[in-house]
C-alpha cells in the first residue's frame, strides 16, 4: 500500500486530491497539511512514500518544506503548481523533488504520477519539465558549474551517454533502444550514475546534466 501525504493550503485542492487517491486500492492518504511546516512535521511523523507538495503556501513554502523532507526522510516529493513555467518549480527540483505536475491534470494522471514516483522513477512528463529546466539553465545565473563538470570524470563513457539520454527525457526502454542494450542494463547504468554522483533520482540527474554542461540547453 502506497502511503501519501497531501500538502496544499487550499482545502478544495487538498480534499480533492485526497479523495481521488483514497479511491485507489493500492494508495492511502495518511495525512494532509495546510502549509510547509505542517508538511515537514507530518512527513517526519507519518513517513509517507510520496508527498504531494504545493509550492506557494503561507509561512514555510513548498520549496523549503521539500528540502527539509528530502533531507530528513526517504519520502519522494511530487510538486504541484498552477504554473507550467514557474521558476520556483526548478528550485523545488534542486531541493530534491522527484518531479512536478500542474494542478489541472486529470485524475488518472495524478494516480499514475504517484505510482511512478513511488517506484523510484522521475516524473518528466508532461514535457514542460524539460522545457522549464532548459529555460532556466539558459539564464546567466544558471551557467555551467565547474565543480559539477569535474564530477563527470567519475562516469564511464557509456554511463555519460546514458545520462545524456536520461536528460533528454527518454525512458529506460527508449534508452535501451538507442544504445542497443537490454532494459536491465540501462537500469544498472542509471543506478550507478545516481550512486557515483550522489543523486536521489532521475530528475536530479537531469538537473545535474544541464548544470555540469553535459547537456547544452536547447541542444540535442
């Protein structure tokens, strides 16, 4: 049973998401939070598998709450936003979030997203996630970080190529097709990449690929 915590300052959204998720046989909502501080406390006490996190909340916002939850628990954070190009979403990804969704998604997309994130995958759909990252990396204050670029030397050639494909948003099956290897081999490559670079999941790997210069925003 997947345990979910819903954090949103709007009762309508919070209750609606909880109702949709509780209707699933394999998901239970273990708690709700109306602000970031409450979300951190609840995540620490309830130990959910996934936290649905609104960004803009009174008091402690979703970004700080995401960082605290990701550093103190094993919960995966799925950010919810009203804006598909909200710069705060990028900050949330850097804080450790495993992806984000727009609040106007269909109920089946919400349920699928929770399951995907709980399984340890990143949520790079809708494709606006990649567009968001590219848009922000292009800004002057998001140039290549030499310290991160140097860490690329820790990867083998095949691992670096796998990371490039991950950063393009390809699934394991798609990467396997590109590299002409098994999907199991791709999973092994991704696991080693995350371990070597000290990353939580694929979303952080995407951010790393852009910030280290392995991928140039707007390029192939």
